[in-house]
């Protein structure tokens, strides 16, 4: 009985201690201010994240998905481009050769010419395409490449065909699909047979396949080397066939840094190892791993390799082979002239390019295919991890502040005692002799700090308001970063494909010396948009800047005009090298993604003026109305040409025709209305629809921050335009009153 009494007394003491120590936690568990603070903070975080995504992140996303293809991939977003030149050392991208395809409004056709979207649209869902090899039969190009299968997440060998020397490609299908990963489809002919030697290192050997029905039917021929070799290239040189390859079983510092050479009298083998193998096994930046087909130029052999420092396939290197025998090998670095862009992630190969296949044509010129990527290896995985890390930081910040508020509400300190919210109950550290002196001192110090902090951050004081503001700003900052990483894609503002092709346009802007600061920011921003080829600055007045004053990723051309006239905007310019121009005032700032949307819509309708600022002209006599009025009436019939795409040859020739002379004189008289005149000329020469609107996610008029705005007095500006309408109607006849509604496009870009 005594033992039971002692046990009962101890249990009762522990229960009492638990009740005393658990009261603060119980207070936090009740639906009090701290709980409401936590719930409110979490709700506010969700709202901030949604608003930030809608206003900022979504404006940079390319909303042009391909069903069941082109998903974010940790290996990258590789695509393929084509290059031409007089030699393998003077290769230029297809857009500089001014090749056109009227069927897709592409003039010039631009790189990339093959992407995961091309393959997915053809019915073979793909995450990326890479490792391109050309096979040329007379004037027909066949392109063999690795395509990452969305279902199996492994590489297959795809094939595409071009009948116009690389401008247009048709995806024919999958040439080779095995149970293991395939890539690097090195293709060659020997004894009137066509062979394919893809990388299949997961199988543990190097295999050769023979075409039974070119290009889609292949049969396994033999194993060339019983070793897991990767990126194997073959070349015939100095009496032997040579394999340049790497051993995929290497790890650590030798990963992507090992080069081996094998040789044989026949491409079918048997193959022998070079006596100096491995040639390299130390540094990833040396280009040990192959980067494409070796080639012979002016009697010299050149080998392509990958610089894998920093990220896999960062860039290509080229080596001139000075000695190659069965006993010796020596190569020295050479120069490879592949255009490096300043557009970064907005360019299809702005971050890395790791494979090139150059070949000489029967005409004597050279053609090459190259793959490229806009993101480093592991980019999507890294973005997801960082996004969740910042989300956890937001959660911990909210929990910390809520817990802090709860503790401060529940605990008071008097002497060596904890006093809870209910003042009649307290707990003294001295009542627990088992507590060590250091622990008691530490707890008391922590509690004194909490209570001191409580006094300082009282929301009725300036310090308290500052603390709350700081926490809110920090929380918003962390939420925005998390949303950017989780939902912001790869950070690129990409071009939009139309009918399997990409193209480019020229930007034209008109300005003068008082707006030079505007112009510099304008050029810096828009020159990095994916489809911009050149920026033409129409200089109307003052001392012109020099082209090297601009931070530009594309060429900038200053066209100096003799007279200060708004008509100069549409002057015929034979130096423009694209079919379409974007006339965009230097005081308009919008995202590259919105610009690319407008370009895509124009390519669908190249006979129209496609722009971002709609207006409605109506009444008798006609009256000029703004966008707010147009939306109220749910219709528009004019597009301002200060932000619009148009066919440069068609539009400029119309504007400078003899028919338009009287209109141009009125534009000079009023120093206004040039865009209305262009709309009149389009509408009165066509019975079809002549304008189309694209809604920008957001647009900023930067001239409002200076005194150089031309139309600062809006009412007077609109009055002049209404007068112009009357004059133009007298000259050219009434403007057709066709009106087009907002929100008629399936993609929602005109809402």
C-alpha cells in the first residue's frame, strides 16, 4: 500500500507539472489571435502568390503548349538549327541566308528548324531533340536525331526530311526504338549500304544497324565493340577507319573527360584500341567527349569536342589533328566560328550548344546542323527545389511570428517564476531542484528576451509597426521568389512556332534627341526578344547617337532623316531584310512574350495590320474614340501603328504611293494622324478584314515620366485626329465601318 501511495503521489506530481507546462500550448491551440494570425497570413500568402503569377510570371510564359510534348525536362530543352557557309569555318545561321517559305509567312526562315514541338505535332511526343546528323541524297536532306520519348523518358532515334535544303522539315517518324536509351545516331554509307551507329551504352556495347528500307526500317547488323562507349564518331583517314569515342563507365573527374581512339581497315571491324588510350582522362573543359562528326578540310582532319565545364555540353571546341597513327596522336585547338548570341535564354542556343555535323555539298559550299539549349543541365529540377525551399521559408516565417505572438500573449515573468495568462497560477523554476542551474539561467534569459522583444514590438509603437512591415515585406519577397521558381518556366521568353517554322522581324522606331534616354532602354530590352533581327532607329531631329552607344543583342541602324516628319516612320527602306516590321514607339514598354504573340498573329494573317492598341471610329461625321470606348462598345476598326506589325513592302509602298500624297501632306500639316492614314489606305484597298488586335499583358508608357511626350494633352490630340478623319474621308472616301469584336480568338489573346 505504501509503494502504491508513493507511485500515486509521483504520478500526481507529474500530472500537475504537465498541466502547468502545457497551459501555454493549450492557449495557442485555442482559436485565439495567434491562430487567426496564422490562418490570415497563409491566406494572404496565397493571394499574393496568385496576383504575382497573374501580373508578372504569366506575362513571360509562352502559352503555346503542344499536346503530350515539350514538358519541362531536367536534361534541358534542346532543339536543332541549320547553318550554311563557304567553309566549315564560316558558318552562318539560316536566317542570314534569307531563305523564305511563303506557306508559313516565314521570310526569312530562322533557327531552330526542328524542336520537340515539331516532333510532337507529327504524333511522336517528345521532350527535346538533340545530337543531329545529316544524310544527304542529291538535293534531299535527311536529319537523324535523338528524341526523348515522353512515355518512356528515354532516347529514340527520329528522322526528318527536307526537300528545300533545310528550310522546311517534315518529321517522318521514329527510325530506331530499342528497350534501352539511344542517342548520337552517327550515319554513314559503305559498299552501297547505309549504316547507323547510335550510342546505346546502357546495353553495354557499341552496335551497328543496317537500313532495310531507308530511312525508317533498320535491322541489327553486329556488335562493333563490347564496351559501353558513348558519342562515337567515325572517319576514314590515312588508310584506316578511326573511332573517336568515350567510355561511359568512367566516373568522378573522368566523367565526360575521357577520350579513346580505335582503328580498323573496315568500318565493320574488327576494331583495335589505340596504344595511347585513353587519350584524355583529366579535364572536362578539354573537349574530350565528342561533339559531332569529324571532318576533313583542305587535307586536314578536325575533331569536334564538348566543353563540359560548368554544365554538360556548355559549348563546342574544335581540334586540328596534327598526327594520327596506330602509335601516336596529337591535336591542337583551332577556332570555330559559330555565332554566339547575346540574347541568352531568349535564344534557342543562348546557354549551350554541344553537337555539330558539318558536310560539304556537291556545289562546294558547306552545310551543318547543330543542337542548342536555352537552359543549363538540371535547370528544371533546380528550380523546383529552390521554389519549395522558399515556400518552406515563408511557412516557417509565418509559424515563427505566430508562435512568438502566442508565447508573448501567454507568458509573463516575475522573479524566478513563469506567470501564465491566468495570474492565479504560476510555476517557479526553483520548485524543480532537478533543473540544472545552467538550464534555469538559459530559460530565464530566453524568457526575458521574449518579454523585452514584446515590449519593443508593441504594434502601437513605431518599432512595432516597423517590425510588422518588415515581416510583411520579407514574406511577400519570399512568396514572389517561390512562385517565380515553381511556375516561371525556364526563364526564357521564347518565340512562337507557326506551321512548324520560326521567323524574324525588324523593329522600327522613330525618335529624336530629347528622347535618347528612352531609346537606350528600349534597345536594351527589345533587342533580346527571340525573333528580333535588327532595330532601325528613324532619327528625326537633333544630333544622332552612334550605334556603339547602345547595349544591344542585335544590330542597331540609325537612319537619319532630313526633315522632321511623322511620315518618315513608313519610308521605304531597301535595307530592311525581313518581310515584316514591328513599328513600335520608343516610349512603349511591354514584355517580349507579348511582342512574340503579336508576331505569331501577324504570321497567321500577313495581309493585316496586327497591333496592341485598338481604336473605334464611328458616327457621322466620324469621331475618333479611345480604347475604353471601344471596349464599352465591344468592337474596334482601327489599330494604332505606333505598336503594330505589318508587311514592310506592302505597307510602305502604299503609304508612299502617289495616291497617298495628299494624306501625307495633311500628316505634315497637323504633325499627327500618320497611323490613321495607314488604316485608311489598308481599308480602302481591300474588302477583307485589315486589322487585328492582340492584348498585351501589360504595357507602360515611359514618356509619362518625362516632358517629351508628344500627345500629353489627350483631348486636343483626339480633336486633331477627329479633324484628320474628316479630311481623309473627303480624299479617300468613307472608311468602311466594319467592326470586329474583342475575344473572338480561341487562344484568348484578344480579350
